[in-house]
C-alpha cells in the first residue's frame, strides 16, 4: 500500500533525448492504479550525439547538460530529481557517478540520484547476490556497467551486449525484442536479470518478462521510478511493475 501523504508529491526526471520517455506517464498510471499519488514529471535534456560510446556518454551526462534543465524540472514542484540515464551515469565510474549525483543535488537543492544507482539499490532490495545483464549497448559499454555493479557489491555472472549504438534505435523495440534481450542475457546462476537502458520500453511488460524467465527482472525505467519513490521515502506495492514492487 502507498504510505499516506498530506499532499501529492513528485519526482522529477531528467531524461536524455527522445526514445522511451512515454514509459514515465505509463509508470505513473500503473502506480496510480496501485494507490500512489506521486507524480513523475519528465524534462528532456540535450544529449548532443546519440551514441552508446564512452566519449559521447561522458558529454551527455556532463554537469552543464544536466544543470541546464534543473530549473525546468523544479517548476513541476518536485521534491527529488533523478538523472534517468544508465549509460551516461555509470560511464563516469563508481566515484564519478557519485560526484555527478552530488552536483545534481547541489544544483537542484533536492535529493538526487541516477538510474545506475537505482539498479544498485534495487539489486540490494531484492537480496540478489548474483545478476546477469542483457544490455542493448556494445560490449565495451556493457562492461562498464558490469564494473559499476561489482563496485556496488553485486556478482555479475554474465553480460551480453547487443551492439546497438543509438538510443533512437532501441526506442523502436517492441515486446518480442525486449523478451529476446532478457532471455539472451539470462544465466542459470543469476538471481535477477538486468536490462539497463532507459531508451528501452519495458513498463507494460515486466510481469510477462519475469514469468518467461522465472526470476526477477529489473529494467531501467522501472528502477528509475522506484528510486524516485525511495528518495521520497515512499513505498508502493505494485505487482504490475514486477517483483521489485511486490
């Protein structure tokens, strides 16, 4: 059940470019059906070059690009802000990603986090010690996420990259492609499977993917929303968003 609140709260999301941003109003509706009154407003950031490549990702997640949209997201009367991007947070490494979030929090004057930390916290919340990754990214970028999760204390038993360069292409994937990604990334020893790309539509299909794999599945937009609720110290039981919300 959602915790009682005297008034509606909101988490603001800084989302890079345009690909699967429609997952956020979908997530808000699913959570509302479960009793949540938390709003999930989203503001698009300027990404520069759309490329899953380290140099482009470092620029995409730079302080100036995030800071440029902070005032706009604060206009939505938010109580926390999340950088809704996995690759352009973990690309900075464990310590650099912490600094990115600290700077975002200082600029906004609000609690802040990112999708990479959302994954780390969600893995811990599930009690999963061993995870597998089904990444849309090229292998070298996927390995950076592996290193980030290892720094967070998780054992990554496998990581499978897909070699997709642009978020725009990932955003065109439908349910069958997402299911194939999850199945391809799964590993018999993994206690959970992670799909780390906020450009990937997943919000409507999480229970189906978990049923297909027989284990928890963590997807980028799902954990990003969950992390926002965590920053607000709100809990919502919502099986429609998978075991993380159950």
